[in-house]
């Protein structure tokens, strides 16, 4: 058997680093950290193995591609859990998002969709945004079935996942967003065209459209404000909406910290930005700390310190170096 494992696309996968002077590998330290945070870390646990493998790869090699997300969505994300009502807003400083649920036509009637939430629409938005940036086109191919799309974003392809993911994509396609940037409001429905296939009987199919079309306004602002990220980190964090939010936030924020002494954020500040879903501040701090530790394992250049009453963000390189980003993107 070959000694080097390979990633998608046939790229050589980095071998594990040698043990340090104490005989302890970096993966051993990370395994123990995951155990402390409550992750099962047996050899058969996919989440722990995925995080450890990604941390090793990211520490030793550059990604084979770059993923992107709108800077506003990096700072203020979608709901992380099911949200009652037809609107949701999240604010951080002078940046805000307002999401309103919408309806989709099923061939016979308009059907109200819920607000999108959780990991699925986040991963979908990253994939759609990344393809739009790479192809410089508002029309994004997403595969010819739910399974195709799930494979594209590295998600579970089991039967029950089909229904959940399709439901979240319908919610995402139907919703409208208002993005607040400084004193500017951008009103946009990210997905302008969502086509469903029909059975020969004319009934609504459970299959999938071959492509989506982004609205012109969302596409324009995406091209201007896209944040480059490492797809291996996103794939490793796909089990947690909070971890995805923390990673995308740090990818956008850390390389913009100008003061050598850093920027201090109180737990109250952090809860306002990330903690709407938590009634108890102690629960939020516990979950945020857990998510942050996991994120830092796949963003090794991030400099974030736990200080009295909050976190200290220190100047750090972006997860994707500027030399890797194509001209016209930053």
C-alpha cells in the first residue's frame, strides 16, 4: 500500500509530524483537548478524527483551493437553531443582518418556508459563494441531485439528511436579507432563481435543480466583500454552526487588528454578537470557549488569548495568505 494518504483531487496528504522531545505528538495534545471539551475521541469517532486530520494538514500544507463568504455573513451569521417567527436579526458593531422568511411556488400554490438555520445553509452559502467567485458568474452549478450537492460540500449523504438539507435550501432560497454595512443598507434576496424539477406527472419532485442564480445585488457585494477561507477548516467544523461562525469571524477579523496590544472583547460583547440563542450567559461562555478551542486547532496562526472578563484578539495572519488570493480578491 502507498504510505501517503491522498485528499480529494489526488493531492498528496501530509504525513503526521514526528513526535516532539517528550514523545508527544501535536495530535495527542489535540486529542486530549477534544476529550476535555466532551468530544468522543475513540478511533471510530468521525468528528474528532476529522478535526485532528485537518489540523495536521493545515499546519503542513497550503489548501488546493480557496473558499469564500460575504464579509457581513462572517460577522453576523444566520440563526443557529430553529427560530419561530418570520424574521431574525443579528448585529455586531456597525454591521447587521435582517433575514425574513419567504414563500416558494410549488406549481400549485405559494408555500411559506421557515427561516434557514444551522450548519446546512451556512455550508451551502460558502459553496455557492465560492463557486460564484471562482467562475465570476451569478449562475452556480450545484449538481443534479441532493446527493450531488451534499458530496460537493462534504456533508452526510444518508437518506434522512436529504430531507433536512433540501428543506434548509428551500428556506434559504425563499428568504430575503438586508445587510447593514456602516450607514449603508443593502436589500437583497441572495438566491434569485430556484428551479425545481417535475415528475412526468407534473407533481413536485423531491429532486434538485441543476443550478441556482444569485441576485445581481448580492453577487456585486459578494465580489467586493468576499473573505477567503481554508476549505479544510470549514469541512472539519461542519458539525457545529457556532464553530463555523467563530472561524469565519476570525478569518475576517484577526488580520485587521492593527494595535500590537490587540483588541479586547468582553464576554458581554461576544454574547451580543454570538449568543442570542443562549438564555444563560454561563452556557454561552462554555459553548463559545469549546467552539473557539476547536477553531484554533484548524486556524493555527490565529492569536486569541483568554483574559479576565473576555478574549484578546491579537494581530494575526489571515488563514489564506494574500499571495494565494487571485488578483482582485483580498
